């Protein structure tokens, strides 16, 4: 019998992290948790996870949360009736560098489920340490671009986004030179079919009411604006080395077909499964092998109707803007992402209308391109500088 695969879960208290731990919980002989990391906003849950999975190290990005985590850890142990010595106490690290420290911890696979550009340092740390990186934090690849790609060995990055996991599975069906185009599917979010004028008065509550997926607030609003799909187009380009003009987006409300690959002979291979992130998460932690019963399959005893529609670029211009950012390259994708994160916060706080999210991103990207040009090569410092500038400018405009 082979020993369990050791996994570090970054963002363990978030949507991806909790589902990853559910997969691990249901497959105790296959996985072992080596480390956990989270932002520090849910220390009670993090403490409970640490007691259940007994990692060697636990990190909180918020330095002030370290003592809270330790107290929560002892409180949870007492609640479970554990006597002192009944459980190992993990190493606790805290602060801005703590999550990246756990990303480099000895293990087989690092699952990066951190939200936003903050995941870049952890992605680079995991790659530099030689770990297999199960990447759910698309932003780190997008903003890091060439930085991430030049550090990654072939096959070291395994996509966890459902669309890119689907593409990776479909690409098994042919050689790279046989691929004509990639087709990413989008649920269309809660506002599918609305015109631009009909989106003017959208509220945060409406934008957070996703019809298919249960995700965190930032990703859910990104799905409503289709910024998420724009980011995924850039991600697909970087992961699979397919030119931007050969990556299409189709709206698929049922979210069962997760993406497709069209080959040069006219054949298209699609990956389909009910919308459940545990499937791509499990595959990301064991690639190229599968975890039996990671998630329920399609019920083939019932009738199904699966629809596909072209994307309305006028109502949802985020994908076209992302294509431009990805084609320009350099620090432009980092600016696109940073401006979006700030605009989403402004929208949630009531300072920016829904349509203002992408309109403001467009303006920030345009100012960046006109003001600084696009460097052919980027460093970590370039990315961080562009990210900081874009956030400041987006806050000024929001």
C-alpha cells in the first residue's frame, strides 16, 4: 500500500479550501494534510481544521490573529474533550510572509486556494520549493505571467478552476499541434440575457445571488461582471500556450459542460459533470489520476437540455478587455486584476455602480498603457509596483 499524498492547503477556510478538506476527509488513506493557511478572519474554523487534520504547520496572514488562533485552538480542544497531550500542537506562523512559508513546507502538493493577487507569493514559493502546484488562485498566474511560467517545470502546475481542469482533461484527446481552439464555458451569472441598460441598477445583493455555483463574494461578483471569465481566458492562454484569438467563450447556463477543445479535424471534446468543485479539486491534488466518487456524476437516467449561447460583448465587455490586457502582456494583466479587486470592494460598499466596475477597470488599464507602456519582461518589483498603482488609481476613480 502506498503512503498517503501529503497536501498543503492554502486558503483552507475559504470555499476551495473547505471543499478540498472534504475530499481529504473522505479519502483518509489517500491524503495527509501537511499544512494549513488562511487569512485569519475565521480562526475558530481554522483551529477546528487543525485539530481534525493535525497538520505540522498552520499559518495566518493577519499577524494580529496569531494569539486568537492559539486561544481558539485550545478552546476547540476543550470543546472536543481532549486532554492535554491528546493532540499535537502545530507550529503556528503569522504575518504577511506566513502563507508563503507554508507554501514551501515539505509536501507533495500545494493547493493554492487563496483569493486574489495575494496568492502570487505563495505560488512562487511553492514552485521554487519544487512542489506540485494545484492552482485555484488564477490571479497569481495572471499577474505573475512570465514570472510564474519561467519558474515552473513542465507539468508542475495543475489547474483547479473547473474550466481549466476540463481543458486539461480534454487535451488528453490529441496532440498540441492538433488543437484548433479552446472553448471556455460561462454560466452567464445572475444577469444572463440582460442588456447593458438593464444592468445599471444592479445591487450587490443581486450580484451575489449566483444561479449555479457557491463561491466567495469576490469570485461571485466577478462571475456577474464576467471579469472572472476574462481572467480565465488569460489563464488558459498562459497554461496551455494557445493564442488569445483561438480561445472562445460560450455562455452555458446549466454549468454542466465545463469547457471544450476543438481539434483540427473538426472534432470537439467536452468535459461534463454536475457543478461541484470537489471534482476538479480532487483531480488537482492527484493529477493525472482520479479520485473515485470525488463528486456525483451526471444522472444519465434523466432527460437533459444543455444550452450554449454566444457572449454579449456589449453588455459584458470584461472578456474583450481581458483579451486586450492579455495580448499586451507585461504588467497589463496585473493592472486589470488589481483594478478589478478594488472596484469590487467599492461596489460592495455602495461607492460604485455595477457597470462602473468594468468601466473603471477599462480606464485604469488605458491610463497604464498610455502612461508607462508595456515592458517586454517583468520582475516581481514591476508587478508589485503596477498592482499598487492600479489599486490607488481605481480607488481614486471609484
